[in-house]
C-alpha cells in the first residue's frame, strides 16, 4: 500500500466523517464552494458523502481508487453544476456509488 493510500485510510478511519467534508466558508471562492456554504441541503449531502466514503473504506474498498474516483467526480460531476438541484443530484449519485462498494 503506498503512502497516499495509507494516509487516506488513516484519515478516513480516524477523523469523524463530517470533518472530512468541512469547508471553510469564510474562504469560499468558487461557485461550488459558495453553493455548499449557502445551502443546508448541500451541506448535509456533503456530510453524507463523507460518511459514505468512510464506510466504503471500512468495507474494504481500495482507498487509492476511491481518492482518484473522488477527484474525478468533483471535477466532472459536482463542479460542473451551477445550481443546487444539479449538485444535489450529483451528490446522490456519488453516495449511491459509494454505498455499492
């Protein structure tokens, strides 16, 4: 297991899931960050995503692959959304994907 995978696993298992999703809203600059900070439904979805990510690792999913998939999802699904409903749909799909791992 490489260092990134070990670090991802350690963080996912040691840090409470909502902290994994924590975003410093005082520094929100991108549209995505502003949406997450301004909408409680998105904030809850982000927390649920962190829980799903952590649970997938506990079930034995490869942390390195999960991290790579997460970066791709952020870039190609979440960050292309310009409105709340689009982003909520992206979160629900990602959570469902993680729940199946």
